[in-house]
C-alpha cells in the first residue's frame, strides 16, 4: 500500500496532509478524532467527513451525517454534492462545508521509506510508543474494510458519531425516531393480526 495525501490549493495555504497508509482519514474540528483538523468557527462538525482508503488511488468518501456539506469535484469535471458514501479517485477534490469551503485534492504515491512528513496532522496522540501506533493503525485499517464492505457498519459508524456529537439527543431527531418506530410497530402488528385471522379461518372453515 502506498501513501495517500490530501492537499489544499495554493490560495488556501497549499498545506499537504499525510502520508496516510490505508485505514480511515477523518476531517473535522475535533483534534481528538480527526487526522485533518479545521478551524472550529468554520461551520464544520467535530467529525465531518471520512475518507476510507480502498486501494491504490481509490477511496470511499462520505459525510458523517446527512446534511453535512460535502462536495466532490471529479478530475476534469464539475462539482456535485455528496449525501452518502461515494467512490472517489486520486486527482479528485473534496470540498468541505460549503462550495467555497476548504478543498482537499486526493493524491496517491508509491510507498517511501519515510512513513511521516511535515504535512501530517494527527487527530489524537497514540499511546504506548510503537505498539500503540501499530495497534491504532491496524484498527483504522480494519474499520476501513468494514466501511467498504458492510452497509450496516457504515450506518452504525454514522449513527455512533451522531450520538457522540449529541445530534441523536436533539428533540426533533428523537421525535422522528419515535414516530418512525411507532409506525413500524403498528405495521408489524397489523400484519400479525392479519396472519392470525387467516390461520383461524383456515382452522374453523
């Protein structure tokens, strides 16, 4: 596996973040969780975007929560909004927050002997020296594989971040979940009663 870099354009400072080898790269304002940390007054969530490295120059990108601004500019193409997980490739650009927000161009390079560079910005410190860093990297890569292959895990990952951020405890969100759950239970009960009725008619008839 080679190195992934995310680079700002010259007009935004030209900072090059990386290298990242496999796993998940998170972009947001929380320096405990994100590998790329943005200003907290930028209108961007604590964890706003995840970039899962799928292979050489291939990525799965998504906003943590529907409604979080994320746009994808294909290499040589136009800008389109991203509401769920989509495939991206080296040369594509992620725009975070609004169409005029921070722009990160994805790039891929073959692995070098140097595993870190001046552009790398770690979201949280890894304890335990080399063993701690190795364990963290293994977990990051495992999460990336789950995100790629398992839609249920992608939904769990999204909901867990919403819970930690407090979004799930928002009264409007809770009301929607409760109403949705009540509707599902009502539909299930109706179906069960219908099935029991058919069974009784077949027995008594």
